[in-house]
C-alpha cells in the first residue's frame, strides 16, 4: 500500500473539517420576513400616539438570540423588549435609534440562550409602523412557520391603554405590524 497519497490527504481532510466546523450558523430574522410574503398589502402609519406591539413565538430548536431590531417608516428612538412569556418578564431591553426611514436597525447584546419549549415575545413601543394585511382581506392564520421559529400571535395596544411593564394584550389577526424582530441562531 502506498502511504504517500494518505500523507497528502490527511492534512487536507483536517483542513476541510476545521473550516466546516467554523462556518457561522445562519442568522434568522423571522418577523421581518413577514414583509416579504406574497399577496399582502403594506401601508405605513405615523400614529399620533404611541403603540406597544409585538409577537409571541417559539424557536424550533435550542439556540441563541443575539440582537433585537426594528424597521420603521419613521425616525426616532424606541424601546424594544425580549420577553419570557412563560414567566411574564422582560429578558432584555434595548434602545433603538432609527436615523432613516425604512432601514433595519439591530442592537447587539449578550446572547440569550433559548430552548424550544420556551414561549417568547418581542415588543416595541413606537409612534409609527408598517400595517400589513392580506390582499383578499382574510385574517392571517397563526401559527406562522419560518425556518427556525413558529410565530404564535400578534399583539397590539395603545401605550396609554395598558399598565407599564405588560406585554400588549390585544390579539389582531387582520392587520399585523412586523416592525420589531430578533436575530435567532439555532445551535
């Protein structure tokens, strides 16, 4: 048996395995992907009062959430929160500043480990949003599946209508406001 080809192939195989292992996992922004759905109508709203709106969701596998972000049709500084809905508590809160309209702005924070059995929420308080509805005027059917998450419901309330520190209570399936999102990376 000739060992010379093996001596050449072993370092090459080791290099391939090392490179493959170091490939970063893909990031998913599940909620902003709703803006890309076919057969939807998108309207932009600059509201005279602040609203709190957000989504509840589950991840399909254990992983990490590394960022919270927004995409709004208005400029300004806004508060976004990541919630543990099972415990009804805020896990992370970030301040996001949008200097331009229609631009995604994401804020890094220490990774939050999440498991597939957790129910999570992400919310934002803002005075403007995208309002999407179906072109045929039918309600959105939840849950909505994305690559790594299951979006369970959309919630919204006027800031003045809910107590401080509460995830929005009113569920709306007719019109969604997918303006806040997370970055999820499965493990």
